[in-house]
């Protein structure tokens, strides 16, 4: 009898808990994710809208006679287009991409398209993964995306090496949208780990811009490669926020709102400390740029603001219940809002009027601040006991010495990192008679 009398009380407690959860979720807006971050400068954000247009150019069959050219154009000189791969060229192992020689910005760019809903091969890349299946450089990555990155490197390594030797002052930039962003991010990691295959390219010359990024690497890797990889997120975009495996998202594509709500409820019940301690949990890679341009509850718009940081905790951990969660994932809208944000930044700071000497000093100051923020993020990852995280050295930069220390801090950690790299090598590399590891000599994307 006493138990029956207590049931109404339990029901009331349960209803109050559900109401509290719903209230908190409905009040959580995209602006909360980045409200403590700094404001991005026009110098560091300048490549983003331009690279978005390069990605859009990948959807054209003939860039000399474009069919869907945006108002500003693609900004591509067809004569400088080195190559353009389609699904037939890649046998469906990688989304279509192009290699462009950007002389105006001293840049060698590989731009990779996003998911094509009509192509089964793109789903095959997404579905080729299981939680904790693939280790890489002391962390975990998405298996299918890593294989796709290896295929691109296998096919274009010689071309890239030739261009880097011919243009020693040019940067090497990987960029992609959605599915392509994951391939680009992991491709940048593979190149950084194997720079000698591209003529010992300096780490500072390699960079990646992942547009609307997929969660493709564990937290320690996402922070460690923040000096190379940059992720761009528009307002409420769902993909960087949901830890639901990509294969589950696109298996349930036609019931996406349902799976996002269920995942939202599940993640609310998991403490952030437990999330940080899970080494297999994947995150959006690198430094984050968050474009915020809508007021809460669609009450209006304000000029887009770009916030940036290298966060460790609070790294887009909560899904925003918004009707724009999927539309903010579209590359067309990201390019438009990124361009508007850049124009406002330039207008506000008057960058065009800054003398050359002061502009150079400003760039050096920004680079120094980003380096300090990067090292602080590495240290915070250690403080929060993120699995396999490593702290920066007190001497020099992290780029060489700390990288070795991070991989070899203990014999067991070093062996794990070496095993993970060997797994990648056995798929895409072979040992030459000289004893050095060489890319396998085989036809592009052939079995």
C-alpha cells in the first residue's frame, strides 16, 4: 500500500525532470557554444569563403562553361586547374576533388566535395567504421575516411611533390565539405606524419580547412593538430555537434530529426567528464571557427560574427534543437555567411588601410597569440586527463620536439603509436630495397 502511495510522487519527480531537461534543451542556442571564445581576425579567416567557392567549383563538369556559378564566381582560373577527379576516376573510393594552383594566394589546394545522397559509394565510405576500429598516431579516427585520405595521397603524391618543389614558397592546403572535410582533415594528418614523401615539407606549410566538419578523430588528436587543421561551423549545424557515428546518421537519414532528438536526450544524461575520458569518442578536428548570425528562437538576425578557439571541454557537445540544424550544413549558405562576415571584419578593422610594416607586425602578433592558445589547449587536455594527451615542452615549439615526446612519452604509448602508423603503412606503403618506405607503385585507385 505504501508503495502504491509513492507512485504519484515518483511520477511527479519524473515529469519535473523531463520538463527541466526540455527547458534546458530549448533554451540552449548555438551562441552558448562559443560565447567565451575570442573574435577571429580577417587575416586568419580570409581563406574560408574563397575555399568554399573552390569546393563548389568541384560540382561543375566544365569550369570554362559553369552552370551553377555563384554571384561572385568561383575565383578559379581554368588554366591553373591541375587536375579534377570524378567518381569514375576514383572508383568511388573518394568523393570527387580538384587540385588547383592558386598563384594569387601562393597556395596549392586540394578541394574535396561533400556527400552525394545519390551515390552508394559515398555511403560505403561512411559505413566503413566501427567505434574504436581504427587507431592512428596515438588516437582514434574514422576508418573509412582514413582509407579515402590514403587513396588521395597514393594517387596524387608525385604531383604534389613536384608542385611543392617547383613552388617552395607556396602552402599546401586541403579543404572539404561534410564528408570531404573528414577526408581533408585526415589527409592533412597523414601528410604531416609522412612529410618526407613530399620532399620534407615544413609542417607550417601544411594546413586544412574543414567546412561543416564531420567528427572524425579523438580529442587528443583534434587538439594536437589544431595548428594544422581548422574547422568552420555555421550557427546550428548538426554534424559537428552529434557524436552519433556517421554511419548511424546516414542510415537514418530520412528520420534524422528523430535520431538527433534521441541522441540529444542520451548525451544530456552523460557527464562531460565521462565523455572526455572516452578515447574512442570522435570530435570535430582542430581549431574551431563558429559563425553566429541568428538571434535565439529565430527572433531576427544580426551581422555575422566569427568566434574562434581551440577548446578542449565544451567542444560542440550539445545538439541545438533548431529548424536550421540541417540547412546550416549547406556549403552554399556557409560560403555566403562567411563572405559577409569577412567583409564586415575588413570594414570594421580597416585592414586595407594598414601599412605593410604594421600589417606584418600584426600578423606576427596574431601567430604568436594562436601559438600560445594552442599550447594552452594542449596543457588543458593534460589537466583534464584526456586519454593520450601530451603537454607542450617548455623549450622551442611543439612542431618537432614535442611531437616526438608525445608519441614516445612511454614505451607502451610509443608502441601503440607505432602500431597504428604501421597499420596505415601496410595498406598504402611498401618497403623499398634501400630500406625506406615508399608509396606502392600501382594504378590510381585500382584494386
